[in-house]
C-alpha cells in the first residue's frame, strides 16, 4: 500500500519527531508538513529526507515564527493533495489530522493532543500574551472560536485515533467525542544510564515557553537557594534569566552526550508543566534519578509516587518548594535501579510493536483496499 505521513512541522527535533521517526521506519511513506526548516534539522536523521511543505512555507518569518500563521493552518493543511495514497498516518498536535481524504482512504491519527491553545489553555495563552482584554483580545478569541469549530468538524475525517496517554484519550473524547486507543510514545531508554555519583544540583530540561511554567521552578529555587540547572532554549529565556538568582544556571541547547551526563548526575528532575505524556520524565527515570512533577496530565501515568518521584498538586511555586523539601527529607529512600525499571516500560520497541499491530489490523479490516 502507498502511504503518506502528515506531521505538523519539521523545524526541530523533539518528542513528536521521535514518534515520527518510528512511524516513518515502520511505514516509509512520503512526508508532508506545514513547515520544513532544513537548518533547524541539520545534522539529524531528517536532513536528507524529502519533505513536502505547505503553501505557508515561503511566508515571511515562517521558519522561526510559524505559529503566527495559526489562523491559516486549517486552510493550508487542506491543500495537500493525497488522492494517490491509500494509507494516511498523521502525527498531530494541531491541525494535520484535518487533511482532506476520501472514504476509500484509511486515515489513522496518532494524536499527541488536541490543540492546547484553543481548548485547554486558551485563557492562560491570552493572559501570558497580554491579550486578555481589548480589541486584539477580541480578534484572537474570534479566531480561536472558529478554529475550535473547524477542529471538531475535521476530527470526523479520521478513521481511527491513537492517543499518547490515557489523559489525551480522555481529552479526545471530550473535544471530539471519539474513542482512542492508548499507545505510549517511544523513549530511547537504552540511551540513558545510571551514574555512580550525584552532584549537588537539581535539573530541568524543557523548551522555554510559557506553558511549561519554568518560571515557577525558578521562583521555587530562588526561595530555596539550591543549585538548579536549566537545559533548553526558547522565546522565554531572557525573561526567565531576569528573574533568576545566581544559584540558577542556563545551559541552553546541549548535544545528547552532554545532556545525558548532566541528567544522570543530578539529584532530581523537576517538572512543572501539565504535559500530555512527558517523555523527558521517563528519560530522567531511565537515568535513575527521581522526578518531582506536577501531579496532572501524563506524569500520573509515568511517575510512581514515593518510588520514582514526588508529586505536587497545585501549579504554584510554593507547592514546588514543599515538594522539594519533602524530597530532601526522603532523598535516601529512592533507589536508582527501581526508578530505571519503571522507565523500561516505555521502550521504542514496545511502541513500534503496538503501533504496527494497530495499523496492520486496521488495514486488514478496512473494506476499501
């Protein structure tokens, strides 16, 4: 069967691209994306892969600021002509599940999340962007209103949904009134190893964007005056550096060997976002270090309270302070081997086995082959 793979945008390599890697290795079809940035994926496995980009590719500032074209995303994804493909696989956290297809095409969507900023995070987005009042706020709310309607309608174009967690399966049911099968995303567990030493710092790894709530972690460590290492980059970096005391270090984007070393030598990993799954939480556990995480979203499915980490249940810095103090009292009770064993539930081999079984079974039962 001739297959097409639809990905939101291929401009950097993160968790969604790890899923794409496995999907493409299992079903090596043609790749389509709203945006494609060859520089952003240079020296990765994607640099020599042919990608068909959307009509938005050549818009001003598209490579680095593609999200400003959000109002045009639905129209752009509908312009891909996929008539020659019998199997369509979408890896979606925004609009790519909304591609046009006919009744004799099988469309399976691996959904990382329904669009956060138009469903769950609308008010947080408006507030952090300074768009909670005024004419601009009205226009953005109007755009979000119409995108929500398109998003719900376009969900009917999908034959089968796969969710990356039980949390997202519930959101798919709420937003789209569709059932979804849960297949946890792949984690390269074997890449990480346990260290025989611990340095005196805590660590977080993240894109530096508002919804990740790195500001709360910073305020907590400002209060505690404990060493914190932040790995990652993003538009919020300058603002976050301004509010940080000297005990907090920003290392930016690091190559995998350096990142892995910093991770395995840390005392604990701190995570403050309400995430869909949270691959980095599993990577931390694969390194044998405990996770101090916000107790909502996918973290509840990957972290075991008291065995592999500690939860805090209010998304504010005082709750993080309390959780870290609790960790400090119980630090010696966490066993690296037990922590890593929990991470070993999520290897890439498991994802690929379950994903292939699902797709092959769906194709076998599809009546219009």
